C-alpha cells in the first residue's frame, strides 16, 4: 500500500487532536512487539494494526485450538492448528496491507528475549503467566523499553504501563507471584468481552506511549471488571529493594529458562530443546499416518494420537496437549522427535 493509500485508509485518525499528521507518522514508524497472541494479544494486535502501527512483531509459541477460537480476534475455523502468530499475521496483513507483520513462532525465554525483542520501541504483554512476564519485565529494565502489562481472567482484567527507571517495574507490584494451574483460564474461565476490552485499552496505552502522551497509565494499574461499571486506578510505587529495578540491579533471582513448561489449563506442556535444530517438517510428515495429521506447514507439524495432540516445530520444540503429567508429555515429545528424525521412539 503506497503512502497516499495509507493516509487515505487512516484519514479519520489524522484530524484527532492527540494524533495529527506528526503523530500519524510516529505510528507508521513505530516497531511494537506483542508477546502472546491469544485472546488479549490478538485484540491488541488487531487494534494496533488498525491504528496505523507500521511494524508489528507477533511472538507466540502456541497453535490455534477449538477451545480458544471464540476469543481470538480475526481468526476462524480455517486457522485451526496453525501457529497463532502466523495466523494472526496473515489476517492482519490482508486487513491492513500497510502494516508490516513479523510472525515469530517461538518461546520467549531468558536466552531468547534479547534477540526476539530486538529493535522494539514498546513491548506489549498478551501473556497468561507471570513466569514469562518477569522475563519481559527484566528486558524492559535492562533496555529501558516501555512495557505494557495486561491480564484477563473471568470478567476482570488489568492494564499497566511500566517504563523503568522513570517508573516502577512489574516486579515492584507483583514480586514473588507464582503461576498455578488452578488460576488459569481453562479452570476459571474468561469471556471474549474482557479479553477484547483489555486488548483495546492496552493498544490505546501503547499508542499513548508512542505519541508521548501525558495522559498515560505509567506506573499505574487499571482494573476493569465487566460486572461493575467502574474502572479502578491504582498507583504503583517503586520499591527500593526490588530485585529487578532496584539500585543494586538484578539480583540472583533472575528468571530461569525451563525445558518443560505447563501451559494454561495444566494439560498442555511446552518442551523446549536444550539445543535448537532445523527439522524438515515436510519430510517429517511422511513418518506420520496421513489420517492423523491436522496441519503441516513450514513451521509446524500437528498430529493427533488418540486423545493427545502433538505439535512439532521446526526448531525441535514440541507442544503436547491432552496429557496429565510432565513426565508423560516428555515421553511423547521424545518419541515425536525420534519419529520425525527416523529414530525409534523412546520406550515407556
């Protein structure tokens, strides 16, 4: 889309006093990373693209499944079992051709954060766990990159903007929070209304950061509940003993990269390889019975064995869904990697 077409597409935004021509060019020049492209993250991505952001980097490790389809903005049944980042990227590029979307199907870890988030003016959180949020927060502290935090569960959501060292950081407010399977959306539930509302507000806060608006939520937490008509604002003070942004710098409790991680709901496990590889998934698909394959692309091979869904990614990462324990997931993952590489699966 040429510049004149972009201006025409976004013509209703330019007269807005808080934006104007100069603000519009800032948005077109911005590079925003959205980490987690589920219910909240897909809404954030949709509204950022529709608001004129020039470059969106979508980072997500998961695939589209029937159970989360109802809250994924812009996606439908045709996207089932495709990587969320790629499905959302394709949808946005068709919708807003002027937005350059970079889809990264990967797990954000301590070791990968710097590379995945490189060049981002703002990082936006569409995540469902504090384990990864703390990694984002440390990146924000170390690089002085503004961080827009979100969460959504049942009918309630939160949005906050952190920009250390000028403001507090996420760990000043949520120090020591540990994720529990009982706190996930698969157990407690979540409505598409709250994920959409939180995503819209977070996208708006991201725009205000880029436009240098004074009316942003820096160092404040906004709580939204669709049952109540009120939005609650809570100030967040910097903690002098914060292990992330305190004067002594990051302490020894730096988030660690785990090789197997339980995802939302407790029955899906993400197995991250110690060493990345490059698997030819097209060739690998020939090792799987055709009737078992759900999706086969350049980035992921998804197939089903009985009640278990296995997703093998090009870099050797494996998602195992529908199992009860990490041990069982690890056994299935090792068998899957052995199978696609032509090695006998690990015995049970």
